[in-house]
C-alpha cells in the first residue's frame, strides 16, 4: 500500500499505526536531508550523504527516487522486496511521483494487490497549524503549503482519498478499504 499526502498531513503516523496494529511492514525511505529534531536513523529514515545515494542510483539499488527541496529521497529495493518475500504487507509513504513509479512496478503484477491512498488535511489552515507545531521554519511552511496545493490536485489519481481528521477515523477507513483485521493480507490469491 502506498500512502501519499502533503507534508504535515500525518502519513508517517498512519503508516506506523498500520504497522503496529495490523502487522504491516513500514518501508523506511532513504534521504540525504539532515534529521529533524527527534528523528531516528532506521526508524524515521535511513540518513545518507549524497555520495552514497548517488552510488545507490548508479548501482540500481533503488526502486524509485526523487529530488525534493534539494534533497534526495528513495526506496532501497531490499527494504520492500525482503518483507514481501516473507509474506508481509508493506506500506510506503511516498510522493505522487513515487506512487507512479511503484504503481508501474506492482500494479497488475501476479501475486500482489497494489492499493494507493491519498490523505488530505482537513484544511490548509489546519495543515499550516500542524507544520508550525512540528517546528518547520516559516519559509519552509510557505513552500510546503504551495506544494500541498499542487499535490492535492493529483489526489484523483489514487484508488482512495481520505481526509485525515484523526488517526482513529483514518485507520477505521483504511481497515474497511483493506478488509482488516480479518483478511488483511494484500499478497496472493485472487482476493488479495
């Protein structure tokens, strides 16, 4: 499952809760940006320098990647293929471009069910409040709000769109979409 949303909408929180409550493997993205306060290596991101990231690109070790705000973000192949080979459901938090790349790889591929969900903030004002609370600098907040409007214009490309008013409501909607907790396995078979 791919989750996309404007920065500050809560996609990482939702992905972590899917992992905690339903056993999804939350695929950790690699990035060249510096950690924010409180972020941890291997939990929030795999933090690498640009030299390492570019070597990964050259060696074909990334399933998808993009440059955003001057930093690189990408999904190391082994971060997704290992848990899938173990029969686990995976959830990735990526932008619209990342979703398109992953969709090309997995949509319609035998043995997999690809589900894309776009999370919307309740409003742009609420998104601004969340970004301020998170501690983003004012110039970053304005840039992220402009980008949020652009990203939200692509929500119609997703299988499902959910307004993330609260973690609980969003998880209830996802559980319904994915038939969780009963048949929560997205891998294998005609039903999933």
